[in-house]
C-alpha cells in the first residue's frame, strides 16, 4: 500500500520501485520506506502551524479537516495514520543519518524528523568531515528544502514536459559519437555520479564532461593545478591540526570555510584549551587581506593584500634558510627567493620562522584557494623543508571526479559552434562563471540547453529546457569526504516538487530511466564485487550498516607518497612585484557562499561573522583607506577596475589591509528567487580567467549617495568594562593566585531557592570561539526563531536568541578581535524577573530563567532591565506568513505570537524531554544527557552545558577553574552562564 | 508655600458687584459662548481623530509601527505617560493642598486646574495600555481570581502604577465633581432654556443649597482634600519607581521620587498658566483671575523649577560620587555628548535657565512672557522624560547592544494627537461647565475687602 | 465595579466555557462502552503511545481493521472505517480534550507516575460518545501538582476504570506512591510552557 502512495507522486510515469526488495531492506535497517520515508503530508500547503496540527500532519490529508462541530473553540482534528509505520511513535522524533555535499565533498549529518518532516540538521559524530559538528550552510539546508521559491515543474520551451522522455529524445538525436553533447556540472565526489558519467562517456565517446566550481576548492582550483604540476596527478592535502603547534595561514580560512573546516576547527581547538601554564598550546599566525574567522583568533595577524602573499612566502623561506638554517628543497626555489627579497613585516616573519624551525614536523603552512599555484608550490616547499609533510600534512588521492575540461574550454567550443546539446546539472554557472567567460551571452550558441536546478535562477532563464532538481534531503546519492571516506545520502521526505536527482538525469540519457536509489545501490554493490569476496547479501548487509551509521567508517583512502618535481616551478606564472594602489579582492560569502544560499532567509539575516552585516554585501575598506577616500560607513563608492566597474556601499572594517577593497560574491541575484532579489551587488562580472579572485583597481570615486546597511552591532569598544577577560598562556593564573575578577559586593536580594534536582549551567570557552556562527543558526532552527527582514534589522529588532558579540582592542588599523557568544545568562538574581508585572518571566527550581510566552503582555520592562540586552520582542507577528516555512518548525517549541518577549531558554524543551524520558524509562538523569542546540553544533566544542551541582560534570569543573568569570560580575545578577577567559599564546618577541 | 503676597497689592477679586452680578458674569460663557473657542474646537477635534486613528492602527498592527527597539524598549509612549501624569499634579496640588493651607488665591483657578488634571490623567492612562505588546490582556496587571490561579506580581512597580493611577483618577474626579455641585445647581437655576435647566438639574444631583447640604458638603470636601493630598506626592513617586527600581544605568537612582514630584508640579503649573492666560484674555476674566493669581503661579513655577534644577545638578554628582562606571558613562558622557544630546541641553535651557528669569517681578507680570515661559517649561519637561527614558536605554551595560532610536510618524501622531484630545476635552469643559468655582468666589467676595489688606 | 469582574470570574469556571460535558459528533459512532466495558479491551491497545510518548495517540485505521475485517465486516456503522482503509484516507476525529498550543502535556510521564486514565478523562467506559469531564483549566492541573497524593493509584491499576478507593484508602495509596516513586510534580512554568 505504502509503495503505491510512494509511486503515485511520480506522475511522470517513472518506473515503479522494486517494492519487495526495499521492504526487506527497509526492515533490515533504519531506512524509512513507503509512507515512513515519504509522508505525503509533507507537501500539504502550510496553512496553520499550531503544534497539534503538526501532529495532525502525521498523516496525509489535512484537507479532510472540514467536519464542523459546534463548539466555542475552533475545530481541531485528530488525524491518525491509516497504517502506522512500524518505527514511528507519534510525538517522538526520528533521526536519520545522511550526507550533504558542498563543492562535491560530503559531510555526514544526522537529520531530525518529526512525523516525516525534517526539522533540524546536526553533524554526524562518525563522519570525519563533521565529527558531530555542523556549519551554517549544512544547517540552513533544512530551510532551503521547504523554500516556496523552489522550481516546481519541468518545462521545455515554456511548456511543461515529461523530463525523461525529453532526455531520451536528446539521446536519440545526439549522434552515435555524441560530438555535440556536453555535460556541465558541479564538482562531485559521488561514486554513483562518476559511474553515470562514465556510462555517458562510454555511450558517446565524443561527448565531454565539463566541471565548473565557483569556489575553486581542491582539485578544481589553484591548489589542484599546483599539485598536478608538482606531483603529476590530482591530490588533496589533508591537514592535521591536532598535531600542529605552529599554524601559519596565508590568505586562508581553514577553520571556517572549505570542505574540512569542521574537522580543522576541532583539531585546532584540541590544542587551544591550555588552562594552566605549561600545557601544549598552538600558535596561530595569519596573513590575510580581510578579517576572517581564522584571523579573528590568530595570535599574530598580519593585514596584507592578497597580491603580497607570494612575497611574504618568499620572505619566510628566505628567513628560514638564512636565519634558521633550513635546507631549501630545491635550487630553483632558492633562486626564486634570492630574486625576490622584501623587507616588509620583518618581526612577524622572524617570529613565524623561528617558531616553525623550532617545531619541525609540528608546524603547518596553509595557502588559501584564492592564491596562485606558485603560492601553493611555495607552501609545499616550506612544509616539505620543515618536515611537516607526512607529519601534519598528508596527501591523498582527490576523491573528486576528474572532468574533461573547464568552462574556458567550453567557452571556446561554444564559440566554434561545436555544442549542440548542453546539459547543465546544477551549480547555476551563468551566475558563477568568471566574468570574461560571459557564459550568459555564449550559452545561447548551444542549440539545446537543459538545466537541472533547484530554482528558476539565472541559468534556468537562459535554458530552453528545465528540470527541477531534487533537494539533498529528497533524493538518494553518495559522496566522499576529503579523506575519501564514502557515505550515503538518503532521502528524508518525498520530493516536494517532483525533483529529480542529477544521476537520474544522466541515467535517463543512456538508457531507460532509473531511480537514484537503484543507481546508488548498484554502485555500492559493484564496488563490493569489484573489491571481490563479498556476495550480494554481504553487500546489502554492509550497505545497511553504512546507511544506519551514515558513513563507511574507517575506509579513508590510503595516502600517496609525494615526490615533487620542482622543474614544474618554471610553469608557474610569477606575479610581478605588487604595485601600489587599491586591489579589489573578491571572496566567497560567509552566508550565501557562491550565491546558492542567497534565497535562504536564515542565512541572509545571519550577521556576517566579521562585519555583522545582514541582507547585503558591501565593500570592506580599511579605516586608513576611508580617511584617504573621505567616505563614511554606508557611503556609496564606485570601484573602477580593468574588468569593469562596481558601485557598492562601504563598510569601514578594522583590520582590513590598507590597500585592499574586499567584496563578497553571490549577491545581486537576478533569478526568480524572491528573497534573494535586489539584495547587494553582483561582483562576478569583475572576475576574469587570468585573475579569478581579484581585479586591479583603476580608480575609486565616492558617490554622493549612501546606502542603509543593516548591521547588528554598532559599537566595537569594551569601554574598559569587565565584559571579556583575556589572559596569555604565559600569564595564566594558577589556582593559588588571585581570581581574574573580584567577587561582587554584598547583595540585598535573597539567594533564589534551589530545588533538589540538577542545577543547569553553561560555560563558554572564548579561547576557542572562532565566531563561525554555526550556533546562531542551530539556535534559530531549534527554537523556531523568526526572520524579521532588513527593515526591522535596521531598527535593531533582530530576533536571534544567541548573538556573537565582537569587540576590538588596540589601534583600528591592526586591532585584536575579541569574540563572545552572548545569550540569556540565566541570572540567579535575574533583574528581569522582579520587574515583570505578570510573572511571565520567573525562576525555575533547576535554575532556569523561564520565559512563559503565553503569560507575557509585553511591557518590555524585563528587556529594559536586562544588563545583557539578550531579550527579543515580537514587534509584529513575525511568525506569520512572512516566516515562510511552518513545516520546518520544531513542534517541541511554542511559536511566539505578536507582542510577547522571548529569549534563550537553555533549550528547555530538550531538558524537559530528557527528564520525562528518564522518569518513564526509570533511569537516572545523566548530567551530560542534555545537550543544547548551540553546544551540539559547535565545531570547536566551546560550549559546555550540564548540572553544576554534580561534581563529576564538566560544567562544575570549568566553573571552578580560575579562568572562569561572569560577564558584568559587578552587576550582582549572578549569571548561570560563565565564560573562560580568552587565553592567547603570543610569541614572546611580538608582545 | 505662603506666597499669598505679603507685598502683593492686587486683590483676588476686583469690583464689588453683588452675587447675582457675579453669577451672571461668571456663567456668561455658558449661555453666550465666545465664538473663538468654537473655532478652536475644530482643529482640536481633528487632532483627536488623528490620535484615535493612530491608536487603532497600533492596536491592529502591533507596536512595531513605533520606533521602539531592543535596547530602547520604552520611548515615546512612556515619555508621554509620565509627562501627562506630571501635568495632572498641579490640579490636585491647587485644589487639595492649597485648600488645606487656606490659600484663598486658589479659588478662581482651582476648577480649571482640576479639569486639567482629569483630562491629563485620561491621556496618561491611555499610553501604558497602548504600549503593551498585547494590550487586550492589560487586565492581567490587576489582581482578579483567574482560572490560572495566578496573581499579578506585586514586586513589580508596574502593578503599583495600576493602583496609583486608577486611585488618582477616581479621587480627582470625585473631588472635581463634588466641588461642582453647588455651581451646577446655580447653572440650573439661571439657565435660559428649559432643556438646559433639565440637564444641569440632572447633574446637580438635587442640590438645593440647604444648610444641611452645605454642612455635609464642607465636611466631604475637607475629607476629600485630605485624601487627595498624599496622592499628590504618592502618584508621581510611584511613577518614578518604574525607573528607580530598575538596574538600568540612568534609572537606578534614589532621588527620583522627590525629583519627579517637583517636576510634576512644575509642569502642572506651567500648563495651568498656558490655559489660564489666553482664557483670561479671551473671556475678559481679569477681574476674577487677577494679576495676583498669575503672580503667585509664576512664583510656584520659580520655586519648583529651582528644585528641579537642583535635582539636575544632583544626578550627575551622585553618579560620579558612586563611582559606578555605567552610571558615570550615562550621566557624564551618554547624555551630554551621546545621541540626543541636543534634547538633554534643550531640557537644561528650558527647565533650569528659563524659569530663573521669574525672579524679576516685571516678568512675572508680563503675560506674554509668562505664556512663552510656561510653554518652554512644558517642552523642557517632556524632553526631560525623553532623556531619562531613551538616552539611558540606548547606552546600557554591554556596548555590543548599544543602539539608537528614531521615532516614527505614528509616534508623532500619538504625541500631538493626545495634546489635541486634551485641548478638545478642555474646550468642551469651558463651554458647558462652570469653570470657575462660583460658590467659593461668592464666599471670597464677602471676605475680600479684608483680604486685600492683611495677608493670611 | 465589583459585580462585573466577579460575574466573569464565575462564568469562566462554568462547563459551557470549559466545555465540560460537551458532546460532539464523531465521523464514526465509536462506542467506548462496548469496546471497554463489554469487550474489556485495554486502553493501550488503541491508545498505544500513552505510556511512552507525550501523545496517547489515536488508533490508525489498520488497528480497527485488525478485528473488523473479521467481525461486523458488513456493518453499515463501520462503512467509514472500511472506506478509510480502502481509499487510504485517514479518519479525521474531532478532538475532545483541548489544551492550548502553548501547553506541553506528556501522557507517558503521568502514566509512569501513577495517574490513571479515568483521573482526568473520567469513566470513559460509560460514555457512548466521549466528552470532557474535567475543567482542564490551569488551576485544575496545578491542584494535583501541588498535592499529587489524592490523584495517584498503583501502577497496575492505571487503566482500571473502576478504581474508586475510599478517602482513607486513597490517602494511604497516594502518600505511599509519593514516597516510593519520589513524586514531586513540577510547579515551574517551564514544566508545561516552553
């Protein structure tokens, strides 16, 4: 029966699933099938979002809810299943392990599903690229799934069509060799995709597969070129931060961007937790043009233009060879070094060199993906010379599928009219293609253009054929992590808009249409038969296990030994000495990446980790540059470059390199996405094949007009207040010494009554907070926090319960950044509580500062009296239709109405649920049983939560630590949330 | 407060017309109203309409239509509320305290002042309800047997407010109406048309002026005066506690209660002058409301103004002396130099410098100057409340949450709309109600000749 | 001034407002008397989630069909059930016991602490059509949370519809339960509101 339901949605006549096989498989492991897998309710239109209607959603048709009763209150129906799935307990969420991909690489996640609605995405602890953590993009995918702007139907020349018939049509009219067939796709590390592509190539030898990656990560970027040249084949470097005592990052943000940033951050944090002098602690040197998360916690940050990085590397090499007697791996490098001597930043270089030399095999030099191949080669030379290769860096085979060329080659073929059928599989290349490729203009030279996309975006508008793409939570697939670990992607919900997976499209091209599920299954079976010795049954059992755990544990691809052929050095273009004048530096955005998340309200409203800007992109310029140009925050400037001009508002960013103007990509979208429309400016046209990430600025002229930038933090100074305490490793107080902070004075207010049960408390370690904002999105997803839009952010009415405060110390051109996650501190003597006239905010027996929404009349006195200003108010009915995605809401948390106050609850719903379970199951409540959303997702595990009365708990231990302090201790509110002082490890000579 | 004018040569009542003439004279505006007042009513009515529209819009849409935000959770609404409540004080002060102190000069102006109090309280009462996020639940602030088995929290100063203001409103009304009774009766007896006789008779509640009536009237009046007197002090003290009990820097201050009460009477008398001076000119009441009244009120203005000035001096000093960095920042940097510093300096000019000119007798007797001064004082008092509410909130303890505030059109509509409503109600009052305590005036007339020579 | 509020306060507690005893037509005329009293089917056979989930749960159509594809297979009364099973469209029952959306009530905890079905839902086994017995106001909840002893029963009598102990008996059992299970119901707001 369920199988029927399941198939019906494919009205396009796709073949039936092999129901029998999958029922057995489904029973054998935790993959939902039939209704369980795809509760049809999930595509019911969002009508009302009362919690009970969510329960109603446990079955198909709320449409039936028409029976009228005569009661005072509104009708309310109980809609049970017709056949209740075996492992579904209405009211208890289920968790499925799956994989999400960025730039082809897979990240293992665990998705929470309420009666078939995916509501939250967390990291998969067993996946090497996640380790239980989750970034902002991965978490925001759940919102993207329900995005009402997603493409709804397949079309050809403006009329709806049956996609697979059209694919067969393409297949037939493409000749036997298929010389005119080109497939343009995003990078992929999916074995199934690789297999499908191979089949296409096999059927049409003349066809070519072009891979386009806007992010330019790994094999498809400069690093890839460098490795290919040096080692002869595609490699990917794996960095082990947990063994790197000295980290030098050059124009790189390894902790907050890139496919492995979660693992990097975890490793980095493991050496960043020195809580007493003498403990091992790493030291981080960062040279970058514009502040990043990594730069924010650097011990020594250098603000240099992107174009100066190569010179900096050469200088570092020179210092190591001359000053530290490090042997240069090759004469050609020595020659290069000798040819280019710079005297800039001597102390920084000397210190870094000394540290690197003193920690051979325990150092790590990272080069950003935006740097030219030469920089990566030099980086490898440094690492090799210092013996870091093999110790902190290992090279493995690149899991990414190698294509037959890049966009540039496609451009040439288009011009020569060699392309008849262009099949674009996602990626929105028309937006993200380098400026001088002008794909938007050239693409029309292909006779037949098909696009598989989530949205009717820029590319879709230029393609005569369109197929809606299945969301990553809607379709089967597989992927590899950087280290080659394979994992499976399983659907959580039936495609809401009949979306199709990329592999299904390719399969339909070469033969009868097949389902992604079968394709994936076959791939994995073949892999086993290839590996031999495992029969089908074994394969299925293994597949079942992988599916249950979400990852093929311990199957990382083996390393490859690297012998660099330095003669390749000659092939790298050596950038000419950097000229004066401004440089326009283009970068992927921390919130919309390459533009693919521009339609995601959570990410648009997420304050940028550095600038705290929402709903916009802007030109970051240094205070010095602002003085020189005579512009103020928000003023419009026109940046004229060799590749074009850009008119963009200004943000004066402390720590920005003086001669660099940074603009992030992915804004100024022109697609059909409504949220993304009219936000920011599109900087892609300024990119070029020769310089993908920068442009030489000819002139910067300030315009009379200005632009209102919705920035969530306006004041960056601590004003000398006891808010954020710092300490150096050398100066860490031992318990014997005086505490960092004098205890508060006597208080007239009585201490609150504590119950017998646990006393919940939180400790946040600012030493490891990199400000990546994953916790902010996690909180938003967990607690149904609405999005308020730009106008309300401008009126400082953003609703985030958890914000990351950013302060600066030192001079504004080269300041030290200080980060502090700030949410309700759950004060024991809470100032908000005694001023509420209706007892809407009270103190619980277990030490929570409770907010009872339904008792709140909205006097806002509590917020006025909150020293931390962490309370948020529903100025309008924010949780109404404008908040588009009721299906994504967490039924365990009340959706707040207009006019009530709200704030961080320590995820009280998780606390209460855990308590109830322990009561029902009769097992005592473990102190670490409750994990808050922010804590769960934090890549560096900066947040600790638990029962402070339990001496065994980590929280109790940390609260007692001499580094622990309370923000505004002198206010006497006795906050439950405490912080660990920010411990730095500066080089003695640079302090 | 004995400023009944040792040196004041002016009488409290000019002319020796008999009671009938006096009645005729004082009630004339009721029977043959002044056209100017009628014309004035049109803009006032329109303004009130704007006020009501803005209120409804707020109720329907949510207070997001105001400029408030986090951290500035309170702004215009609370400022207006405190301002109006303050203005109300003069009425009770004049009618109750001056009565107990047997200050005869209160007689000709107390009715006007009491009416002003009532209308001010009506306005003041609207804002706290309007500023709620969910105004339809305002009754949760009152103690009643809910099925939730919950009471309001009596530790919260907002619940004190509810009690204080409702009491104040009730007592003020009773006091005002009790005083009206004899005059309503007089109006009934002298009304030209039958209908009016009926209506005023209805309102007079059967007052016949019998000796027994007068006796109980006197006792009741005295008791109410005694009852109202503590309210003059208590109400604004409690309103000031809305701020003083909070930890918010700039609010957490012990001098607020006396400081607020002084400010209240200050602004109240300014409002009385603002109303009386034009009215006196318009209706030619120079013989009833004499220069003596004007002069005395100017003196009260000067006295209370000086108390307010002293409080202004004291605030930054205590902040500095306390050594609390947050208080210091607000008082010594945030207000004089931060956003809205100009409002702060406007306050200083209007409330501290301007009233000091009243030391000059000539200016106390210059009606035009007095009118301007009284207007400036009210402007100053409004800005003072704005400074206290907004500049404190926008500079809290954590610099990361520092933000600014900008009012919206709706905010403006509500402020000026409430003024229009006040004016409208007052004009209606002047048109239909004996706005000068006639009976007391007649009493005074008997004493007057003596009165002018010797001071009480 | 006084009369109106007190009148309201009184009215708010009356059945028409609390919906006590309010009878509603259900899509299927399901009779608890027959199934519980006559056939002795345990509550948990249909409301299976009650002891391990917040929601007691309403039986899926398949549960009805377990028996009714054997007995009364042709009964007109059961036509809607068969229709539901055949067309795979669920039965939309009318909710009887309304709690506001901001109230988070967990059946399983109450069951595990010895609160019986009939304590809140009344003698369902005597109801032709189920109706609400308790006022279900916050005050009514709080009463038990303040003094649970008078509402508890042995764990093996949870679904017993005939559990009507004498006052003394109840006192003894209740206090004993409170002591043995260490029952201390939450009075925190966040216990039910989050």
